[in-house]
């Protein structure tokens, strides 16, 4: 039976039941000693990173991880979000929208209109957070055989202890009523498409116990089992920390994120959240909660102490100029010493010395550019070599160190070739560096670093 086939009486039963005052964990109040300040591996370039957040309903991404999402988006990372349901069974706060809430007068569609309305709210929140791309479970590429286009909110009830319990009558189309395996396969397909470096979801308790949150954790866990050692498997998986447990020995990450962006995103979810002031919000149950810019996580999978190869830094301008001048002068003098050396093959004079002189300039320019990570160094080597050879040729007209007279002799020809060819050799060194730089850009990219780090962890890269 589809969600739309449920009777109004069944829809009424799907609403959370009244219970004790709800209990939520407080974000960011307890930070463990030695906690990481980053969800990425050490030395990871955030500007090239991809982080995938997997949540259950619209507004979860904001209330649980909004400050973190905005923080990494502002640092240049590509932030992705997969939402499992559209939150059709959520409570509605504004009086003028009460007709959207299941069980309230005027609601005859079992929450479909509320789900669509919450999609619009979600879009506004994601704009405030800077999310790169969003999709629902069941939408391409997060789909697989047996996966419907839409999973419904499972709903929940508050137990007598203030903790969530399962909705006693949930729709057959709800997330928790549908089989886990296709859901995990759909997430695997999305991971292959997105290729996230880090994945963030709920811990095993779902943060505070919502059945859909727990199911999303189970989906991620099963997806990792399916992926195995696939190269697209995220390097690190983090779970949103619920109640702080001092006996929890897993590595904690504490992200001091953007509270302003989080608050703006909360304001977009007006059917679910009321922002009371800059530091406080509440859900429809009127339980005040802190708007925390500090969000904590516990590692679920991977080694958070892993260090990837850092991207080399360019040398400063002074170092670049000094290195280019010194190497250009030394290489020019050295090449001038042996540029006129010839080896005869019969009557043919082979310019072996000229070739070695060119190689001297070429490797001096290439090495300097590679060492300093600046192609400009190679250009300086070439310019200084040209000036140096000129001075050696014309600085003492009575006894030139380099004879530049192509029509006078073979030595004069080699001198001219050496003078004009030295900067050409330097430019070839610069070209070789540029080609190498392109390879380096791939080598030090987040994806390449990800794959090397995983290979090393698995013993495939010694």
C-alpha cells in the first residue's frame, strides 16, 4: 500500500504521541582532550575536498551539522547532501500552515503537501549554508534496483522517558518499513558518482534516537560493507555525536563552524524551527535549545590520524630571484668553459661541448623551478645566462672568453649558438617544469591524495 492510500484515521495514528518532555543532546559542550579540529585528514586541501552529509529529513542537516557545512563550504570544499525523506510527518509551527500537518483539520493528503513545502524550505537553508549539490535518496544518482523515487518519513513517538520510540503505525512506503539493502545500494551508487573524501552521518544511536536517523546510520554502515576496499570509499566516516560519553575512546572531531549561517538556515525551516534569538531555538515542542556553532563528531570508519602528502609551497620572491641569478651565472660560466669543445669524427667536428653546455642550462633551470615550485626561476636562469655569456664575449674585446663570430670559424659559430641558445635551453627547462606541474596538480589533488592514502593504509603502496 502506498503512502497516498492510507486513510485519514491511519494518518492520524502516524503522528507522534504526547509524552514526557523531549530530551535532546546539547551540541558542542564537551570537547575531548586531543580532539581534532578538522573532519579531513591532516594536510588535506579543503579547496579540493568533497564532503558528503547523509541525513534523514529536511532541517536535520541544519540543526545537526549546519555550522560545519557552512564552514567547509566557505573554505572552498564541495559540500554535498543526501536527504532520505521529505519529512512528511513533521509538526508544523506556523498557525497559517497547520492544514499541512498530518492529523490536523484540512490535511487530507497524508503529508504530501507538507513534504513538498519542506523541500522548498530545505532549498533556502542549503543556499544559506553554501551546499554544492543536494539530492534525495531515490533520485539519480542515489538510486538502485528496488528503490522507489520517494521514501516517506517514518514518524516517531516520544516515550515516557523523553526518548524517541518507533511510530506504531508507519506507512509501508516509509524509510524504516522498506528493505535496507536497496537503500544501501542506492547510497553506494551516489558515492561512486560523487566520490566524497569524507562522509558525515549519524552515530549508531541516531543522535537522539529517531528511527529514521538510526536507519540512515544503518544504510551508511551497509554501504561501506558493499564498497569494501573500493577506491571510491571515503577516507573518513564521521558520526554526529549525541550525548557526550567520557568512556567513548573513538577520536572526536570538534568543528568550530559558522553559527550565523546556521541560524539563517534554521530560519528557512520555519515549519519545524522557531529561532528565538541569536543563541536559542526551539522545535514545535517548545523545548529551548542552544544554537551552537560548535558541532562534535566521533569517527565511525577510517584513520583520522592519517597524514596525506602536503601540497608543496612556492618559494618567496627573494629566494626565487637569488636562486635564478646564482644558477644562471654559474651555469653560463660553466657552459662557456666547454661550449667550444669538439670531437672529430673523421673530418666532421661534433659540438659535444655545446650540447653539454645546453644541458647544463636546461637542468639548472628545471631543477630551480622544481625546487622552488616557481617557473619564473627558470626564466631568470635563462635571462642571467644570456647576459653572462654576452659579458664573457664582449666584456674584454681584446681577449674574449666566448668567441661570437659565425663567419670566422667553427668556434665562432659555436659561440654564437651558445649565446643565443642558452636562454632557449632555459625555456625548455621551464616547459618541462610546466608539464611536471600539471602532473603534480593531479598528484596532489584531493582525489589522488585520497587514493594514495587508502592504498598505503591497505599495504598496496609501500
